C-alpha cells in the first residue's frame, strides 16, 4: 500500500496529471523526429533551431503582456521561419554549414536574451523559457500539444519511405526522382514544430536533449528504424514519468529532471551495448 500511495500521490493534483500527459506526448514526438536528427547528424542544427526561436517567443511575451497561451503560436511561427532561414543559409552561404548555423544560433539566442532582459521580472521569465514549466501546462496547451503531435507523427508515417531513402541513400533518392528539396525542408519544418511543441515541457536550453538523447539511446540498441523510433519514444515517455516523480519528491525543476533521466537511459543503453560487444568477442 505504501508503494501504491507513493506512485499515486503526485497525480492527485490536476497540474501533475496535465504535466504527465504533456511530457509523454512530447517524448513520443521528440523521439520520433529525433531519430532522423540522430541518423542524419543534425544534432547541432536542432540545437541552433531550438535557441533561434527565443526572440520570437520573447517578442510574443512582450506584445501579449506576459500571457503564456499565445507563446505556443509565436514559438511555432518563429521555429518554422528559423528552420527555413537556417536551411537557406546552410545551402547558399559561402561559409561552411556548421559556421553558418553557429552564427545564426548565437545571434538569435543573444537577441532573445536581450529582449527578455527589458522586462523587470526577466529572471523568472527567462528561467521558464530556458528550462520549461511543464507543471504550468494548461488543459488548452495539452490539447495543442496532442493535436500537433498527432500531425507530426502522421506526416512522419505518411512519408516514411521518402524520409528513409533520403536519410540512408540520397543518391538513390535522386535516381527515384524523389523531390529532395521538398522533403528536406519538410523535415526541417517537422523539427521546428517538435521544438515548438516541447517548449513548455523542457524549455529552449534542454530541448535538444529530448530531441537527441532518447533517439541516440535507441540507436545503441537497434539498427531497425521502426524499432528505433518505438524504443526511443518509450524511453522518452518513461523519462517524462520518472522526471515528474523526481520533481515532486526531490523538489527539483521538472525539465532538468526529465532530461537527466533520459541521460541515465543513454548511459544504460551504452552499458548494454558494451556488454553485447564483449559477449560477441568472447564467442
């Protein structure tokens, strides 16, 4: 009974239950899209994009008088615009891709912090932007996360074959006359939407961890793409659940707790992979 009470106690509060639903939904979406981020080596792009939406969110915050509801739409619009911008600069600039991304990343992030610093209570607000506020998620925001999450997963499944070919064999994609540019930008938009969806849960600073870490953990355990997506989604969902328990009982911030749990899963996956390698060498 004590263990049952231990498990049930946090979720007697509606805000904890909403936080759990938002964390699980965010984890599933992040791991699904993050699979392509890991396989295509786009982790730095994801980090840059996550930080590039901060100015838009900051402007939205100022224009709406601090209302949290509209921030989702400001974050979504800015994320999509930043995705197209970074994609265009990466393809058309005369500097290397990582250099172009780094310039956009640092400049946009600094602009966002500069805008937020004009608010008197910027310290608290900046903390929410950077590290999320999953326990402050409203019912309306849960429905938004669910709606956009379903849309993102649907698009990933609908264009599964095209994304698969583009990820593993771009030359074959050209041979099959798959519109590479269209699907590359569609993938960027999906990453942008995933970041916007996850903004409330883990925040800007920790978003890239949820986008990369669960997918990377699954990558260590399997080479089959569908299994990798499912395993990553499961790890991300459990990370959200465990992170909320840690947040409740240890009185720590929920966003960092979720990310630290996901990091622990990566360490466990790495250990399992190492044991498998040793066992294979002994046979």
